[in-house]
C-alpha cells in the first residue's frame, strides 16, 4: 500500500487525471469506471502492481466510463492499477536521426539502438493535404522494375496501390521497391519509409534482413507491426509512418516513398475495433466510415505548392478471396490514382513480378514520362506494348479452344509476342535493377518480334530511331 501511495503522489506532479483501479480487463481492453472528460484516442499511462509501466489509448468513451486499448505486453496486468489520462493524443519525437532505424508499431526501437531523443513531438493523426495547396504530380520515380517503369510509371506524389492475393510475392516486390526506388538525379534527397502492418514474425525477419544486407536501411525508416501485437497498433502504424514521411518531405525537403504492406490487415483491425466499440457494421462487417478513414491516410501523400519535398505512396493489399469487389480494394480504388494487379497464373508459371498488365493502370503516368523525364518514345512504346499484349492474350485464349494450329499467321505472331513480352520484359530477377533506358530498349527488342506494319501506335520517326532493325534498342 505504501508503494501505491508513493506512486500516486509522484504521478500527481504530472499533468493528467489519475484513477485507481479498473472494472475489468478483457484481452487488450481495459474498462474504467468513474472517468470524466476522457477523449477518443487520448493517451493513457497504466502503472501495474507488477511495477511495469504500460501505454494505452482511449478506444471508446461515454459518461462515467472509458474503454482503453492496452498497447504492448499485457501479461501480469491486473485490475488493481493506477491509470493516468494524459489529455493528449499519441505523439512521436521527430528528428533526422530516424533515418536508418527500425521501430515497432508503438515507435519503440527494435534495432538495438536507443530511442529517438527530440524536443519536437508531433501527433500521428495528421491531416490530409488541402486540395487547394496540392501541386499536380509530374516527376518520374524509377523503381528498377521494367513492367512498372515501362507500363505503369510511378510519378512523384502519386498514390499507386498493388492489389495482390495471399500467397503471391507482394512482400518481395515491396522489398525490391524499397531497395531500388529513386528520383533520377536526386538520389541524395530520396528516402523510403516502410510500414509493415500485421506482419508474421517470418515476414518481419525477411524485411529486416533485406534492408540490412542490401544497405537500403541507410536511407529508410521501417515501422514493423507484428500480427500478435494489439489491433490498435495496426491503426497507428501507417499514421506513424506518414508523420515521419511528412517531416522528411516538408521539413527536410526530401522526396519520400512510403510503402505500406498489408493494408488489408489495417482494415481488419479497423473492423475489430469498430466491433469492440459496438458500432453498427457496414458492408461485410466493416465500419461505414472505412472509406473516409482510408482517405485520411492516402490523402496525406502528395506535393504541396511551395515545398520542395514530396510524399509518394505505394500501399499493398491482399484482396480477400481475390475479390476485386471486396470493400477494401473497392474503396482503395476510388481514392488512389491507379492500381497494379498481381496474377496467380503468371506466378505459377514462374514469372516475377507476376504483374497482370491488362487490368493495371497508372492514371498519372503521362504526366511523368516523355522527353526530359524518361525518353521521347516512352508513351508510344507503352501504348504499343499494351495493345500488342492484349491481342496476344486473346490469341492464347483462342488457342486453348481450337488449338494453336487453328490460329491465323497474324494471331500466331501476337501469341509469340505475348510469350516474349512475359519472359523477357515482365520477368526479371528480384535483385535486378533496370534503368529506364534499359527497360525501353528491352521493350523495343520485344516489339521487334512483330512486323513493323503492326506497330501502329508508334510514329515512323520513332521506329527509325529506336527499332533494332535500324540500329536502335
């Protein structure tokens, strides 16, 4: 008892309201009675009889009661606790020392190095960029992945998600993007913020190993939330990542690429917390505000007029059951500027990255390619690749019905092109970093499978300058 009295007297010296005891602890939820003026998302400090200090967040508040989500370790915690409501939301210390560091979903270091020490702390909730203050994205980001750079170019300030299915190598793609992505000519001012949401331990180990062995960790910040961490940490992880990205981009004037994997785990956590709060469920049990909640994350990316830095967002999500009409990919598609689909069929055939070209799209691609940005032939080559590949896929589908011998000679040429396109343009090693010039040259070599008269989407002067038959490519 004397220990409790001493701890209570010490805590009274600090700002916040102090309460003794919880009515009930159920899993990671703590129910506290007699609470006045608690606010949603307010940070709570919990002091257990085991001598450990824990942190929580207010999940739900009503007259005389608060529901607190406990963060981190819960073992040994009993109802006989001291609870302090701090009166503020979750803040993280910010400085340029975050580069090269790895943290968990509570922004605690997990790389063996000390915590970030800074007088400046920022709330992780943030705010979407005002549309009036936005600048239209127009600068090309090179990922080193041919099918992305050549067909669905990523533009600085864009939001371009990857739609995947469980079992496909989206984590490998995410790691490759983190290692290779850069703004051409501005390598020193480029950083990557990686947010791993609901990762298994093996996945987290994979990312840490990838980042450290390749040296990518030197220019990046990794926030890794594990699957056995509390659900509220999955809500916090992308917001912590974006708060760091905003500091790097708009304070330090860097170009920042934010990669989030897997946003499906985020939405599942959102549904779990919504259920715990007793909210009326929407479609498939997800909260009705999931669209606006996702928008508060995605719309923090972009370029602000008058600022040199930028935030580009690459969210990765696994579609439950591969259903594109599922609420998670459906709502994500409305907010973002395109999508890249991964294909199970290509993955089974050993194609990496298994990008399904035909349904994929980058809506801002045209603003970031062309002369002075990539190369003058880029747009024409991309259009021709898409057109020829779509004809090749139709020829392949027809061959499955009537056999390849039943195809016309023209259809056979497009079928051959589709095979060449997948094996020599789309397919590449996970550790192969292709400059955009090599990507475009590869595209020309693949297009040379077709007769020149089939290249209807490329101006004649471009054919004579870049086609292999004329010494180009």
